[in-house]
C-alpha cells in the first residue's frame, strides 16, 4: 500500500501587489503492504469474507482528520462515504443508507492523500460493494479496492475503471482500457483561513504580500481561486486481453473503454446465485459517525534482526604451504621471484655433440686420432 500526498496545481494564492500565482508540488511518502493477488478476482472468496454485499449510490462524501494520541501517530485525512442502498445482494438487511470510512482524501488545506489500492469516491457514483470490518479497517472492503465494482451507464467496471466482460468459473474477467469518467476526482478547495495554517503559504505571504493586506488577499482569493480541485487518479498500469494475448498500455489508442462491459442486472444475478450456495455468510453493517474521534493505524517499523555469524573452521597449514607463505611475505606478497643469488636456481646447460648451446662455454671437441689436434 503506497501513500502519496497530492498538492493541487490548480490551487492559487494571488498577491494583491504582484499578482503572483504559485503552484505547489507534494512529495510522496510510501509504505508497502503486499496483497493476496490469488483471491482478488474470485467472487466466492469475496462473498465468503463479506459482511454484506450492497448496490448503492454515493449520496455524500465528507473528509475528517484522524486524532493524534501518540508522538509517533500522524494525523491523516479519511473519507466518510455515505451510500443510499438500492439493493442488499448478500447479508442482513441494513439501513436505507450506510456510511463507510476510508483512509485518504482531502486534509482541508489543499492537499489530497491518495493511497494506492484504496478507492476514491464522488457523489452520484453507483457501486456494488463487498463490505468488511467497517470502522475497524482503513479500507472496509474485501481486498480493498478490488471489493468495489463501479456502475457506469448501467454497465459494470472494476475498481480501476476497466470493463468487466464476464465471469468464468467464479472469476471476474476485466479487460480493455479504463473508462475516463471513472478516473476523475473532485474535492472542495480550502478556505483562505485554512490555507494560512500551512507553513509554505505563510512563507510565501511573508516574502511577497504587503503587511496589513491579509483582508485584501482573502477577498481576492475568494473571487479568483477555484471552488473545487480536480485531478485524475492513476488507472491500472496495464490490462491483458486473454483472448488475443496482446497487452494494452496507457499509451495505446483507446479502442476499448466501454465495449463489452456486462449489464449490472446480469452481474447482480450471478452474485445472488453464488451467495445462495455459501452458508454462514452475511452480517449487519454498522455505519460510522464522522463526528466521533478516531485514530490513525500506525505502521511501526520492525528492527531487522542481526545476522548470525558462523565461525570459520581453522585450517591446518602444511609445511609446504608455510614455506610458500613465508616466501611471499619476504617478497612483500609479490608472487614473481626477485633476482638474487639466493632465489635464482643454477641452470646447467645441456650440450649435444656438434651443437653449442651457450657460446660462453667452450666444450672440448675430440677428433679422430688420425687428425691433427686443433689449437
């Protein structure tokens, strides 16, 4: 699970004298929790682990900051998403509406915390949700974002906006390019007074804004700054067409965006049929209250254990190895022998009859007795 702060490039601070516009960029802070990918697309697993499966419409999205009870705890924004329930597909009948709490969202000062795998929500969106541990987990859906199926124009898309084209042996098959309308996020721009709580804004105003003109800046901000901050969430990095084996990427031409997505009625019917075969499932979903304080779930890093050092067994040194070692030490560990009387061996030349190998050595030549001697 990765967390990234997004600081809107549309957020403006206009100074009355210079008319300057500042663009802010955020720095990402990441942590990773691996997901169990083997069960992500399995509907039977989703149904078995769900407290309830509902089909609803987002009626309200509210953002609240978590409380800080410990020094190591960081206050983070959470989204309180209220759904008007259209249909309970599995589980006990719940209230007409339910409020779920998700980590991430707007902090009220122009920043937006985007957590990989955790979906974002907009008023009016229609979803089928596999709800689990609402108010206990940071993402109250089975397999988090993969426990949400989006409905657009009466057709079904997965959490990345990719069309759901079928279900084979209980496994959801989604392929194609994401539906662009499902990737848009919009949240309210912060008030001028909330912006003044940010250290970077304070620094900019102290350098560029004339003293005593805060009221003028406030009035100008209310007139010129955008009322909402909009951006596009990251879509699925790639999807694979199982039939052709081809791979589609973000840079590919958008040949498939809505084509092939199944009807929501067909999807609900399949879910109901599978849910009827699973015993002991279905619990009542309890809404969370956005006005009650709540804590951030802090990930405490675990200190890595010290590696165990194995003793190297002592190797017995033979007499020959010892002599070679001592010789290397005398040579300053140079394996090439130095020229000296003590190290250079004596070479005795081998002489064959009639051939002089070394001109410095004059061997005595013996001639037949009937020939005169050579002096």
